[in-house]
């Protein structure tokens, strides 16, 4: 099956989240080893770990929003007919899209206020706004991927339902 540019974009988003997960894991592992064996720590390792974990969560939201693999309660959905399932999925996606839109807007405000306040890490004095901005990009990607999911659900109701990976667009 040929994968289009949208599917490659989705793969890139998921790969980015995976890279951030690997970096957070590596920083935590190396920091613990250095602390307990050599009584030395990586400067700003706690700040880096916290900031990168936030980035990881926001980029993970993008993948989970597209895949529909976030936590759901399917009591009514599981017994509903296909047309009602589709309507519920569209409603849920649109509601989630609206909430993510508000969250993304407020995160943009936070990025700008962090930039204007010149917030820095403790040891290395690195600007924190850059980490917030990368997290904001993850939220913006979540909006794009959720919009793609919703469009696919509307265009192909049989292939894009919750708990099933939506089919790629040609």
C-alpha cells in the first residue's frame, strides 16, 4: 500500500514522540548511574527531564488523538449501531478538537510569557521557552492529526472508527 504525505507526517509525529521518550529515559538512566556510582550529576538533568517529559506528553497526545487509543468509556458506544457509533465518534473528535484548540491557544500564551519573563534553567541558564515551544508544536500537531482523523471519519465512515486505525488517504 502506498503511503501518502499525510501518513508520512503521522509517522514523523509518532517517531518524534518516540525519540523524546528515548531521550527522557536516557537522561534519567545516566543521571541515576552518575549520581549513585560517581556522586556527580548532569547539570540541569532534573530540569531537562521535566521539560522533555512535558514535550513527550504533548507529542504523545498527538499520536493518541489520531489513533483514538486514549482512555475511553465504551459502554454505550459498544452496543450502538454503526451510524450512531460514527456520530458519537465525530462528536467526540470535534469536542476534543475544540478542547485541544483552547489548550493549544493557552500554551501559546504560556510560551510567550515564558519568553518575555526570560525564564531559564537553574544550572546552565538555558531559556525554558524553547522547551515550551517544542511542546506547543506537539499540541499543534495533535490538532492537525485530530482534524485529519475527523475528516477521514467523515469521508470514510466504514474505515475510520474508534479502536481501529484509520485507513490512509490516497
